[in-house]
C-alpha cells in the first residue's frame, strides 16, 4: 500500500464542513472538565463556535479548527487535511469564487446563502 493510500485510509469526511479529518483525532477528551467526545459528530454537537473565528492554518497540509466545550468553555482543537489546490488554475478558481462571493454579498445576499449558492455551482 502506498503512503498516500495509507494516509487517506485514516481520514474521514466531516459532514458539517466537507473537510477531511484524521480518524485518530477521536475519541477526544477535554483536558479541563474531562468530557469525552467519541466521534466528530459528538464533538460538533457538544461544542460551540468561537466568537472570533474557528480556523487557522497549520502546516502546508493541515488546518486547525477551534471550538469551545459547552460544559467548561475550554477551547479544543481538531486537525483537518487541507485540500486546497495551490496550482495556478486552483488559485485562479479561488480568486473567481471570491469575486462572485463579494458580488452576491454586495447585492444584499446573506453571506451564508452566497456560500451555498456558489457551492452548488461546483
């Protein structure tokens, strides 16, 4: 089995974000209150988004997601695989998406709705 194939077998898609996360991220335990999250779904349901953003870039191939434990408000982190296409074509597509998004929002479309519209175009 190749390294790429082996790596991808340890990944699972996140229903909420569409990103892939490493299966070894779960079960996850809050270091503060010891609440345990058995899987990605329980983590998503039993934590809440941070007020000022939930993501940061890790290495070239990873993105970190931050969420607060609903019991103790401690911040927890999970690691996703970054699947962005950094080729010239990929960067051009991202720029075009950004222009379309800004156009929709500047014309009164709610940002979440604009994202939904653009995702359907893929």
